[in-house]
């Protein structure tokens, strides 16, 4: 049985959101096949991966990136030298699920990066402010 974290209670505390997001992401990495079943998608090609560890320096980079995106500063993917995934959504409840489902991303790069067992460290940025129709911006950066 797969249990998703109740994440919405963390939405006004970015540090708690980071912890909640990394927790659910690590749950997906630990058992991708079960996580995929819960989302009705096939993740059987992904092997279980070790937990990502939050890195304070990477959190700062990801936070700066998320804040810049909300301020509509034009940034280029991968300019920081990390693998990165960017998501705009309304709240944290579905953020990891949306990253893993990767709808409208033809190469499924978010899914591939986030479930890749070679990555061991992560930074997460959380920013509030409207970007188009979305209220929240999440940036996840990964490295070995």
C-alpha cells in the first residue's frame, strides 16, 4: 500500500515544503513501480533508488532560481550546472505527482531526472507568486 504525504498544511513554510517534497520524492524513488501504480502510470523501467539528501547550498541556488522565475527574469535551463526540474502549480499536494507524471513533457525528462539513482543530492526552491495561471513555483536541482 502506498500512502501519499498530506502536504497542503506546509504551504506557508518553504523549509517544511522542502522536507515534505523531498520525502514524497524519496518515496517515489524507493519504489517507483508502486508509486506509478498509484498514479496509473508505468514506472517499471525505473529501479529503486537511494534517498536524495537536501543540500543547503543547492537549496539556496534552487530558491534563487524559483524567486527569479516568479519575478519573470528570463533564465535558461541548466545554467547552474545541475539537472533541474521546474514546475508551476497551485499547491504542494500534487507537485511530486505532477513532476513524475510529466504531462506535456514529451521526453519525460523530469521523471527521468528525479528517479535517476545516480543522483544523490538535491536542492529545492519554493516561491509564491503568479506565473501565468499558477501560484507556486517549484525548482528541484539534482547532482551526484
